[in-house]
C-alpha cells in the first residue's frame, strides 16, 4: 500500500429493517432510529441511521480493502450529516471510498475514509490505521 | 472533568453476540463467525468487528445518564464522533470491564461538548481497547 492508492468504492443499501437489526444488535434503542414521530419532534426530517451503523459499514469496507478486520488497530470518525432512511423497500445507499494517506514510521498505514449518502458526507475526517500485511 | 467512574460489571462476550453484531454491520470476514477460521488466524475464538466496543462504551456511558450530579438529558444528545484504539481484537469468551473517565467538557454556541474515554480490559487485567466517545448536548431553545 503506497500513498495515493485508492480502494474500490463499496456501496451498502440500508433500509429501515437494517436500522432495527442494528438497534437490537448494539443495544442503541434511541427512537430517532425507528420512530418518524420522535425523529421529527427533535427537528430531524425523519428516521436516521445510527452514526455507529455508518461507521460499522465503513469498517467493513476497510476490512475488505486490507484483507481482514484484525489488521485495523485504530479507527476514528466525526459524524457529519444525518443519513435519512425512508420507510420504503429501497431505503438509501451509503457509498464508502478510501485512499492511502501515508505510511507511518512504525509500518502502520493511514487510510482516509469517506462515506456519503445522497452526495452528502455522512462521516467527516474518518481514518483507519492498519497493519500493512 | 477528569472524573473517573468505577469499573463496570464484567461483560461476557458471546459468539452469537459477535455473529449478530457482524450481521448488523454487514461484516463478511469469516473470522467473526467461523471458529476454525479464527483459530487459523491465531485467535482463541471468533473475533468482533472493529466497532463492537461501542457496546461496552454505551454500557459505561449509562452511568452519566444515571448520575444525578451530572444531569445529562439524553434526549438532547447527538453523537459527535468516535475513536477506537485496539491492543488486540475482542474475542468471544472475553470477560470485559470498562473504566470511564470524563476527559473533556466544554461549551460553545450554547451547546455542551463532552468527551469520555473508556478503558476496556479483561477481568485478568489485559488492556484490549480504548474508546473515545464524543457527544454534543444541544442547548435548549
């Protein structure tokens, strides 16, 4: 992995059922992730995906790129725009891309990760440090 | 600021919980589901996806919601950012306990910004992962 290496984009389709599945698996039952009524009451356009679901999908993309999840030693992000998930069968799409930013002295590789939905940033300044295998 | 909460009761990491979480984040690496595959990679048992430790962070973070002296209104909380730094992957069979420290509290533009650090270790004392959770507590009005 050399600086500037770009990884193939990974696209994930996320529906309301995926939000319910993530809520159950993670234990995050915040109603903004399953109730339009409660999401709208706090000023959101509707139900949004858990930020940690988007980060989890980004983690899956990185694991694919680097040949396994165990290579990831550090992973961080800001949460930028909310990912609105409509109540239909199609849901929405999250596109994850990545590029090698630099190779550090200890052999770790920094990958800058981008995740967008409807052309807007879902994650900000996301990056993963991985072992070069 | 700098406040340290007591260690959480041990959380036993189960194989099926790892599989369930892996399904939820679309994780396809066989080391999350297949014991033989995990062992072939040198692990004792199946290993968790990299964001699994959010479960430990959330359990520890509940102490802030329950602490009357802290007075956090959960309905105003927005997730601002998240960091995981791993010593090793979380494995099924780990008994994990978390010590949470309030690392930073600040206020700007009417909102409060809170960073907590969560040191996750086995009950035997082996450090596994450090988690930083950054929350924004939106001001009223």
